[in-house]
C-alpha cells in the first residue's frame, strides 16, 4: 500500500507540472524515449530519429488563421552510455539536425499573409551533451521493481548558429539553427515501477540556459522542463521469460514547459508557453541486446505566450543495443 501511495503521489506531482505554464519545442532538449531506465545498467548505444511538424498558429490557447507557415525538424541522436558502477552511468548524446521553414506568418494585416523573407533550411551537428545518471533508489520483490535515478549534465555549444535564409539576406531564426550557441545545464529525475505485466515511468528533464547567439544577435532560450508520465503493458509473452521477445504497448502524456526567450537582452513577447501531447507507443525487447521503440506524440493542448507557430506532432523511433 505504501508503494502504491508513493506512485500516486509522484503521478499527481507530474500531472500538476503538465498542466501548469510554458512551450513545446524540438531544438534544445533531449529525447528520453519511452522508458529511459531500460538502460539503467550495462553499456550500449542508441540511435533515435525524431520528426517534428509545426503548422498551427496559436495566440494563448486559441488557434488563429495560418497563411501557410510551416516548420519541420529532423533530429538524429546517437547516444552512448557506460555503467561505471551498478549505480552510476555516464551518457554522451550527439545530435544531427535539419530544419526547414516556409517563412513567418504576418498577422498584423488582414487577411494574414506569409512573410517568405525568413524562409530557408539548415542542417548540421547540434549541441553535444554529457550526462551522468545515478540510481539512488532500487527496490525489488518477486513481483515488482521500483527504480529512481537523478540526472545531471552539460549541453555544449557545438552546433553552428550562422545559417542564413534562402535568399542569403538574413540569418535564420534561432529555432532553425543546428545549435543554440549556449552552454546549458541539465537536471532531471526518472522513476520506474513495474508490477507483473504493467509498468509506470515518470521523467523530468530541465534545462537551465545561458546566453548564446544566432548570427550576430545575442540570444537566450528560456529555461525549460520536459516531462512525461507513461504506462506500459506487456502484450507478450503472458508469462515473463527472460530469453523470449517482449512486446509492450505504451500510452503517455508529455510535453515541455518553457519560459520566454531574450534577444539582445530584450524579452521576446511571442515566445514561451506550454504544449501537452498524448503519446501512444510500442516497444520491442529482444533480450539480451536489443530494445526497439516507436512513439507518436500528438499535441492536444497549446497555451503559448503571445502569437506563435505551435507544434502539431512528433514521430520518434529508436533502437538500443546493449553490449
């Protein structure tokens, strides 16, 4: 009973975090996957692909007419992890990014028009991150396992921030640059509880940003918090067998909370906010080496500051190999 109470309390805290303020974006934080603690021990590599589409204009919670603005982001992440001790693991994440925009919506005129002066695309190495994860709680019984781990790391300013628009006249917006231009700090916590065929995972990953730049403009992304609460059910086999393939179906709520950005020290009104996603997924575990997963994150709620282009969906796939 005490264990179930702890799970309920954690779920409640995370739900409150989901409902409270700020903006979902693809350009700063790391994808954690369906169950980050699947890699809690041992050594391995993971490659993941993330595709993000933004093609809806929001003012607060209200959707506005979109004159044709659209952003797409492809992100490939290569993650290597190594268990130094049974409790402590180090991870290195190397992203490669490609972003494209058709331009920015101009809502100051009626009807709204598309400003194509800022259209363009950019690709290249993103910001590399080094992370440490320490498991400070692990409880096992014949039927259940509970694990909690803390995460801390640094995201370095390794990505380029000098990409220009298609006409070569302007620097692309900071969201489209492969890098952020800033060295940022990562803090988080992950929790997982499994009971027979069902498991629940909850993850928080925050970013504390510093000032960077894009082109010649000083820029600072707002502090951010990624969150998710995911339930996972083992479809097969009915009775656990460590050598047999395991197929899981997952359903979660996740998103990102972000404060407003700054350009040359001035707060950007049309930035920051909150987007919440409903995220079904599948996971296949092929013991002892492979973990494959696929998830779709559909935006179900926007609450963006000012007027912005909001995310519509993300599609994420990943393959992990455990040595």
